[in-house]
C-alpha cells in the first residue's frame, strides 16, 4: 500500500511540474522596418514556437526565418538573402530569457500583469542581450503574452543600400504575441 501511495505521489508531482510549462506553436512575431520613404518592409511569422515556465519565469521563442511573410515577394527575397538574414546559413532566430521580477505576476489568478523581461536574442548566430517589458494576461489557465521592442540591424551584421538610403529602418520594431496553454 505504501509503495502504491508513493508511486501515485510521484506521478502526481511529476504531472504538476510539467503543468508549469505553457507552450504554443503559433506565436506571432511581427517585423516592421517601415520608414517615411517606404512602408513595405514589414512582415509576420505566425509559426513561432514559444514557451513560458510559470514557476521560474523562463521564456523562450524560436522561429524559422523563411516563415516571415511579406506582402511584396521581392522584399521577402531580399530579407532571406545573403546580405540580410541569410536564412540558408542561419535558418532560425531565438530568444531565451526570463521574467526578471516574477513577483509581479500571479499565474494562478486571472488578471493583467506588466513584467520586466530580459534575455538573449540570437539572429544570424549573433547573440545580444535585450531588456523590455511584457504584458501578460492570465485567463482561465491560458496565458496571453505580448511584447514590443526594437533592435539595431547593425548589431546583427545587417546593413546595405536600402538601410543607408532610408528605405528600411535602422531599428525595426519587433512585436511578439503568444497564447500559451
């Protein structure tokens, strides 16, 4: 009887520890490098993998670069080309970070929380620290998270005539949205 109780306790504890990680395969990352000269360099990637550990505050996202969809196929071709994202050589980008003040969110209670987030953004195998805020909405076991920040293209080895000519923003806006269960 004791062995059965211990086994059931172990299984329950294991299941509860797995329930701490919420994930999705359909997070959305938006890229907006529009300028006064050109409003076309913007795209979305709707197949981003994301997860959050509600116990530790660890957050991670990973996306396939080629899955960014632009309205103009020519811009999409340039975006994936060797001078920009070089998606053949660097097919993924990722973010690995953490909610730096986990006490600001209660994942067990419905509500809206604004939290600081810090972590490593890796693009083209170049990793840079970023710090931003995220809005987390807890609603019946689902976590909706959104964040917006900018990156410097030059930090990731991205430059060229369109950037220098002002057709592409030097610091595009990145928006992340995820519904995690």
